[in-house]
C-alpha cells in the first residue's frame, strides 16, 4: 500500500514515514503545495495524508483538484487547526477522515487502514479469490485454509493483483506501487517477483491466475 504524506513540518513527516514504513507501507513525502499537487496529478495513492496549511497554498485546494479530476485516492486530513469549520469544509470537499494534531501514530495508522479497507476492499479485512484468502490486518495469506509463505513484496504484489483483478496493470504501475519514489531501476525485478509469486500459488494448488498481456503488462484473472 502506497501513502503520500503532504506535510511541511519535516520532523513530523519523517516520524510518520518511519512509523508507516515499519507497518509495511510505501511512503512518499511532499512538503510544499506545488510538489504535492504535482505528485497527486502524476500518481495514484492508497491514502494521502493532507495538511491544510502548506507553503505556497492550501491543502483544501489540493483536495478540490483531486475530486475535480475524479481521483479515487483516500484522503485523511491532518492539521493543527481544530476548528469545526475546517473539519466540515474538508469532509464536505470529499476527505475520508480528519485527525487533529497532535495525534498518536498508532491511531493514524489505524485510521489509514480503515480508509484503505473502505476505499479498496469494500470495508472488508478478509479478501478472497477462489481458494486464496488474504487477511489484510494480520497480513497473512492462505490457500484452502493452509498458510502460504510470501515475502513482503510478494504479499503486496498479490494484494495489488487481487484488488485490481481482471484489470490490465502496467509494469510501471506495479513498480510505482511496490517501490514508490525508489522505483527507479526496479522494473527489472518485477518479472522475478511475479515469477516467484506465480510458482508459489501454483505449487499451493491454484491455477495460473497471473496472465501476461503482451506490450501492456499483467492481468490477474481466471
């Protein structure tokens, strides 16, 4: 899962990023209005942490742009402003949740997970595809109720495939989702991760659900 942290307080953004990376999220950071707007226009995120007050503009304007462009990224506003007006305005513009500073990082992580469940998995923490079950809270995978051992990247790849089943996903989209800002040069590793995941799924008794789409990418389907 990929998170964008839009926050101009360097110490806070670094502390959030460190904590969330420990929770196995891929994190990117934008500290100014212009950089944040650029990232939200170019890339998709599972959840955006959005501060209202930014150098160069308002976080609420970024939220307006997201909704005007029909972007489906989850948005959690984090702001020192604790007024009812700011909270109502942000939620009215389409934010999914609002958290006032200061906050506990564990609560932030729980709220992010709740937004992602609602946006990506219809509120469910357990995903199923035929005999494959994915527990997104425990981050465990089983096939026919037997545990399937996956690496962190294989787990993220499977989760990405299942949540986008029957859609063609480009190699660049996979690389961006798995590595974020560190994606440069990692396209070469996608084939290896997919090969390993495919083998583990087949060895566990599944059909080969990962289909190559020539010149376009991959599709996870029957």
